[in-house]
C-alpha cells in the first residue's frame, strides 16, 4: 500500500511516499480503507526530530494518528461494526504505525457522522481525543470559565465547541482576523500577546477557572497567573510546561495520559445534532504532503490540515 513516511529526521524534504506492507486488524481492532487522514503538529515534531526523546519511534515511520474511512477488515472480538461501515478513529502508533496511508488499523473509533465530510471526519479523532482529555482533567463543565490560548487551531476549535457543549464559558485567543470565526464556534475572542492579562480580566472580572494552552508560545507564566494556580493550566504544546508546574498532556510515550477515547462517540453525537463541526484549514492529496507540513509549520492554520487518499 501507499503510505507517507520518513526514514531520517529533518525538514519536509525527508517525507516520502513509499510502498509498504498493508497492516491487518488484530484482536479488538478494525482496518479501514482510508479516505482522509489528519496532519498534526506532533507529526511535524516527530519528523523534525524534536520529539525523538519524548516519543521515540522506529524508522522508517509512517505518520498520522487519525483517519476516516470504510471498514474492510474486522479483528477478533470486535462487535457492532462490519465491512462497509464508515468510521473515524485513532491508530495505535506503537503497534501498527500511522494513519497517513491507504489502509490504517484503528484501535479506537466511532461511526462517521453524516454531518461531517470525509475530510472533516478524517481530521477529527485526534483533536477530539486531545480536547476531551484536557477538558476532563480540568473538570470543565457548567459554570466553568475556560481560557484557550491558541483557540483557532485544530485542537482549539474542537475544545471551544466541546467546552461550550458542557455548559462552560469560553474565552479564546487568536489573531484579529479569526475573531469572528471563534465567535461563531461559541467563544468570546481576544488577542494573544502582550497585555493578555488585562484583556482577559476585562472579559472575565471574576477570573478564569481553567486554561488550555494550545499555542506553546511562551505565555505560561501569564496563563498561570490568570488561573491562580499551575494545576489549573494544561498545555499540549509547550515542552517547557513542567518548569512552570504545568501539566504537559499527551496520550503517547512514557508518562502519557490515558487517552480519552470516549470523546469520539460524544463528538459524533454532537455533530449529528449540529452542535459540533470540524473546521478544515486545507486538504491536500497525500502526494502534496510536504505542502501540508509546511502549512502546519506556520502555526497559523485555521482548523485541521488533512491528507486525502
């Protein structure tokens, strides 16, 4: 099968489309013929070598953590799904490699909502799991005021909607050109950068209860001050978070958090109710994966970047 991989750490030029053996579904797993698969910052960090110590992977490595497609193989012990079903979900990188491939083995999945296109569903699962994991840790619910730093990106856009669905008040930071976009998702927008504390305090005079850092822009000291305590802040983007007493959340690698895969079915239900969408910044055929990684590297993509097959 055709897959996107790298055999050495480096810039986008190390990406290659290779013919690799197709994986097969084992116990508790399914295999899908992939229609679309997401590109995440973690993919970029793995490729560049930034995560080589945090998340070591054998080389060559097939990229991608999430995908949507049509089930074509069902492993032993799997119930409630059969070949021909449309699903979206997550791979287990440690067992079957990545999802940026013609076929992917999913360890966790949910039925693809009719309300989401293949591109939207293909980029949904990783961001849904991440957002759910952090919102659960921060106990976000009715009455919570949540600040999301970097709210217009892939995880941020999902976290805004999931938090709003839980009854939280959400403040999201983004550039001015994304403010109307964030408001449409359910957040009160404000600008990141110098003076953030004053702007957030004006929007939430009683303070914020929790903070999700999706940006990794070095703002953690100010975010901790706004939350009142480092244990009310979680970062998914700043490897220096522990130096500030802030939890760095990830679902893979040594010391990773338990994945919040229950969020997949919850997000699918919200999508069918018209209460959740998956903004897609851009969709590229897999042959143009280098362009997708370059766009990811700008840090300014609005929503998820997706590869199609």
